[in-house]
C-alpha cells in the first residue's frame, strides 16, 4: 500500500457578531485515505473569550466530531488580537476518499474579531 506524507491547513475568521464558523480544510483525493496524525491550532482573539475548536472527519461514511483542547493562552502585543490561544495534539483519525475534513471554531461572546489557523499532517494512503 503506497503512502506519502501530507500536510495542509486552513484559516477561520470570525467577524464581530459571529459566534461560529466552519471551513473545509481539505477534500481527500479519490482513491486515497487521509490518516491524520497531528493537529495544531493557533487562535488570535480577546482575553476572557475562550474558543472551541473541532475537526469533523468522515470514516466509513460516518461523521465524527473531534474537539481540539487548547493547551495555552498568552497575551501578545497586537491591538486587534491581544490574546493567543494555542494547542497541538497527536491524533489517529482516518478520512474517507473524496470526503471533506472540516474545522469549526465557536465562541460564546461574539464581540471583536477572531482569527484561527489550523494545521493537520499525516499520510495519504492508497485504497
């Protein structure tokens, strides 16, 4: 079974007033399975406004939603986004051929702008 390393990512921007948004990170190519091995997020927002992150993966035609736990918060010298929320974790997720891998970001307080970057890496495997 042929396999090759694969890495990709996406950006989610929440504008003032938006509380949730999701984007397609990648559509898995036909005749390939994406074995996700690692996830990383870097969110930029506001103090006391925690962010929720999740990846949606379709495996055997079933959608699974997997939250990503942020591991740190720091203040940064950036007036629009004064707080950085970040985290990374090992994962073992499998995405079906031709399925979309989605990334969602949510927050309770929809004040101000938020920008979140996600990176995923793993293997594209022939099926």
